[in-house]
C-alpha cells in the first residue's frame, strides 16, 4: 500500500510540475515575459558589471583634424560602449515617433497639409514657429528624408516667408496660427533664418537644386535650394541698418558683426547668444554667393568675443539675451540662464567638432558648464548665471541633451555620464514635447555622428569670393578713397571681372580703383565680382563727414510716473547737418549709461533726475540735450490723474476734512480747516491757509508767502517751503477731483486730499510692490492679445491695465496665472501701459510695462 501511495504521489507531483511548466510557457508565449523571476540576480550582476565598466572608461580622444577636413563624424555613443545597432535603433525610434507614426496628441511633431506640405507644431503653444520649421528641415536633410524636407520647405515658403516687394521680403514670420496659418507676428526670430539657410545649402549639396535656365526667381524656383539660401542671406542684409531704429531692420548688425535678437527698434540693438552659430557662418562663407567675408568675420566674432564675454567666469552659464558686449540683457527674466541658453553648449560642441577653430576660447566655456552640472543629479533647467539659485525644479530633457553635445569638445572621462543620460532617457512626449523634443533629437544626432556637413559638388563651376580693402573707411568731405579688390578670388581659377557701386550714384570697373566722395553722408560701397556665370558681392559702409556741429535731440516714452518707472529713450531725431554717422552717449541720471541710438532704463528711486544725451560726429564735434524725469511714489491709484494737461480750474473753498493717503506724508490731525482761493480768470491766488486746534505751528497759518505755484499752466504744481509742519514741505502736482482739492507728492508716495466729505476716497496704501521682472508678457510689444505668466496664486487676483495717468482702463479677475492667462487688448488704443496684478490674499502688487503696437 505504501509503495502504491509513493508511486501515486510521484505521478501527482510530475503532473503538477508539468502543468505549472505548461502554464508558465503559455504565459511567456502570450506576453513575452521571462519564464521565472530567478533571473533577477543576474540582471543585478550585469548592472553592477556595466556600472563598473562605465566608471573605468578611458577619456575620449579628440581627433587631430576637424570633421570638415576628414568627413569623419564621431559617434560618442559607440565610443562610450554602445553598439552601432543600438544607436541606429534608438535614432530610428525617435524619427518614427516625431515624424511618422507617433500619437498625434502626445508624440508627433510633424503634421501634413494636403499632399505636398507639412509643418512642425509647437505643441505647448499650439502655433507654428520658424524655429521648429527650420529645425525640422535640418533634421530631414541630415537623415536623407527629401520628401519630408520638401513638404516643410514648401509650407514655409507659402505661409511664413514674406513676399517680394514687401518691407520684410525674404524674411520669415516667426509665429503662425495652427488653424488658418496666418501670421501672428510678422517679425523674425533670426535663428529660424539661420537654420533655413544652412539646411537649404545642405539640401543643394545632397540632392541637387532644380535651377531655371533663365535665372533665379524666388517665387517660382521653390526647389532651387541654393538659390533660395542665397536669396534669404541677401534679404537678411538689404533692410535698414540694425541701429537705425526702423522696422524692419537687417538681421545682422554689420558694425558689430553679430546677429540681432529682433528686427524692430530696440530688439535690433542687442543679441541672443544662442543665435550665434559660427559653424553655420563658416559654411556660408564657403558656399554663399554674397558677403562671404562678413560671414567669416561673424564666425570669428562669435567664437572669440561674444560667447566668452557672455559666459559667467565660474559656471560658464550664459544669459538668454545679452548686449553686443556680452553683458546680460534685462528683458523680463532673460538675463538669467533660461530656455534659449540651453542651446549654447550644443552650438559650441558641434562647431568644435566640425571646425576645431579658436579652441582656447571655446573649450574652456564648455568645460565650465560641464563642471557645473556634473555633480548635480537631476539638475534643474533654469539658473541664475552664478549658479547659486535654481529657477525651476524640472530636469529638462532639452538641457540634458544639449549638455551631451559638449562631449564632442572635451577629452575628459567626466563627459561620459552626460552621454549615457542622453542615450538612456525616454524620448520626450506629452504637451510640451516640442522644444525639448527637437533639441533632444538634434543633440542625439550630433552625439551619434548623424549630423554632418554636406559639401556641394566642387567639380562644377563654383562661385567666386568677393573681397576688397580700402586705404581709409571715411573722413571729412571731399575725400578720395582707394578701393582694392585684389584679395577677391575664384576657387576654379577663373578670370574675374569687377564692378563697383559706390553708393553715391556713381559706378566703376576694375580690380583697383579710386573714387571721390564730395559731400557728407553714409555710403554703401558694393563690389560685384563675376567669373562669367556666377557672381559674388561684398559691401562696406563709407562714412563721410564735415566740420558741422551735430544737433542733439531725443524723445522719451514718458517723462513722469510711478516708481518703478521704465522709460524708453530715442535719439533718432538727433542729426548731423551735412550727414555722417553720430555716436551716442547716455547718462540717465540713475547711475546707468548706454551708447545705442535707442535705450531703456528703469527708475526705482522717487525724485527728479536729469537724463543727458551727448552726440558726437566723426569730426569729434559734440552736442548735448537734457530732459528732466520725475519719478513719483509707488501708488498708481492715488495720483488722481496728475499731472493734468490743463491749468487748475478756479477754486474758492473751505475744507474741514483733510486726508493723507498712500505712504508717508505729514501728520495733519491737528488741522481743522484748509482754505484756498484761486481765480484762474485773473491768474490770482488770494488765500492758501490752514487752521489748527492746538496752535502748532500757529492757530492760523498763512502759506501764501511760502509757496511757488504755476496753477495757470499745464501740469500745474506747487512747492511749499518753511511751513513749520514736518514732512509738508516739498513739491506737489495739483488737481481738482469732484470739487475736492488734491496735492500729489512728486517725490514721495503720498497724497494730501482736502474734502468736504466725511469719508476718505478709496485709495490703496499697500507698499508691498514686487519687482516688475517677476511678470513675463508674451508678446511684448503686443497687438491684439498678451499672455501673462507670473507665480501669483490666490482666490481673487485682479489684473488691471493702467495708463500713465493712473487710470485703470481694463480689469479682469483670475484665480491662478502660473500657467498663463490671456488678456484681450483689442479695445485698447496703441501706447504704453502698466499691467498690474493685485493679490488681495498676499496684499501684493506686481507691475510690468506693456507696449501695444498696431
């Protein structure tokens, strides 16, 4: 019996084991899961082994020659230990997700229109940007995706590029709507033009251009990639000069040899370091048919001047926006290391890999930024430049990716964790996949050696290179200048012809020529060299002056207002009687200076300051102009519209109620009566007195001998001195408000309100006014709407738009605007306003200047 029982149990155990094994096999087959979990210890072992291998990897070795010379592009992933197959697989997954079959709501970036056009969508803002379109084209040409490239380019030509004959011809609107594809803002973000040009040159080299026998036409010859690239380059420089204050201007400041931030007014007087793409400029210098010397000089300026000056000396972090000398530009929060600035290390990394120029300038900048981030796991994406304060908490994929491109320039094993993190991180998805995703994809391609220079076929006829020198660049009229084009060349050795346009209506021919400028002025001298079939150009500004004294003059956006008061200064009305360039020197009276034709400063201290402009012509003659700026207290609802534009209306009244509103001011509790007798018709003030209930300083105080006033003129005001009442002496704007007499301190934040009413007028006396840079307004200047971003939270946020007289012209309420709040501006007239956010729960006020342009 026991034997049979043992046999039975053995059979039963075998049956159960086989059944279990069958169940596991069925589950594995259906779901592709491992048979049993006993493999986990081996995974742990493999991870420890891989971690050890990572720690012991040797430093990368920088090639002796740049990629441009060798046509070899490093795959840093493979150098770090990955297989070529794994890298190719990951890159294909990225392409498929963003361009082919990703989820349209959470993954895809590329969307087709009809059968022959497509666009890249900014999924976070639901609009179409020249930045994304040009990035998409560059990705497509790099990956040999001609059909996708052509669809993006045709869309950009159709909807984004301004047509010939318009003021912005050849340039691109940086922002379109995603439904009708209409332009939200007609102006350019110049990095879009830069990527368009380079992608088109690469497309020409890789696939060839469709060229017409009867010459290039920008509208007809859409797929003449080379012709389109040169057309954009010329369009970037055929507008008014960047420092002219006009709209639009050139995308390049030819004096600074730097790309500008924007093409209108003040935005053309500073730059964005991440727009500096010296590798692209060297490509243009080699393959463009115009301004080749300028492109080469811009590459040198970016590498050796702007970028080293813009970088913080310790962290290597650069600001979003900067002056042309690298000084951070305080526009909103963009003087910090923010989203645009992520791209700087990517730009420098692939520039180094391609050309290895100016190593001593570029490598230290990359090294500092890598050192800053290398010991900060899950580091935030936004920082102050000195690295002491993170400005967000997100570990942004775009910055992670760009940092990895810096590995191309450093021979140090500390770069491997950056390369590893880029490879191992998930492909960015979700609502805000646009910017992170595009930077992630391009950075992955750079690090994988899949982002290359495509050189045109040099077996055919190549464009000549135009260049010339002068013995002098200008002087006092009349002046003779020698022009020498002997440094022009042709890569094929073809004989060249030389044609000159001196910019004063005169032309000439020949390699070496002289020309006399008879009168003062700025002249654009242009050389055209031709090999018989292809041409190239070079231009130079010749400045001719005389001994006339210049005229200094300037306007201001506002000459009085509430602190903090932002004032725009414009010296474009200054002149030199007989022409010639002026230089500008500003002293704003608050310790700040500037040297551009237009500038902006903010006054934070109440009082009066004198802003002074000095203009100097090239002969050294100077002229000076001055204006007084009045900065009042910080309470815009308590100024009752002062200063008023008319004389003070007649007033013959006794007031028994005296209210001190706002912040500070005298104690007038002992004043029982105030009398004013002012007759505008007779221009006479007959009484200005106060009675007190305690005889301090007197029972009856006659202030007529102690005042100076101009009640009979516009902007009426009064100055009191020697009154004997503490804090009463000083200067005041005056007005009449519903029969009450009002004195608004010009230097402090208080108001004296003399009234027949027994209650004080409603007036906010909060002094908790936050710095205006806490608010981000997009766009600003605005046209029909503005998106407001701030860290305010509250149950009842009041958002006001206040004009500079203190009048609230628009008011809405919101609960939370951290993620943005859109204001409709269509009912407001163009001009300057203050946008004000009042947080009643925190008793805070936040203010920012906004400009409405139409």
